C-alpha cells in the first residue's frame, strides 16, 4: 500500500501535507499518529485498499 509521512503544527496540517503528497482525499486513507507534541505533529497516511471492506463494515451473510 502507498503511504506518506506528513508534518504540521496541528493534526489537520500534518494530514493535509501527506494527502497533497499522495494526491488523495481523506475518505480514502488511514491515518496513524506517529508523534504529537505542542510544536509538531507527525502522521503516516496510507491509502486504503479500495477492494477491501472498511473495518466494521462487513456484509451480512445471506441465506440463499
């Protein structure tokens, strides 16, 4: 999976920096906070596999 590291003064700035690098939208990525201080936040943003269901969103079994 493709990922990028983002840095910023806030969580939003760090995520936005990584999204620009990946050229992706927020709804298609997973965000992991690597470091968060009063001066800087560092995140790893990974593009989610489009074919895999989102966590907690598994389809219900059918009786067919």
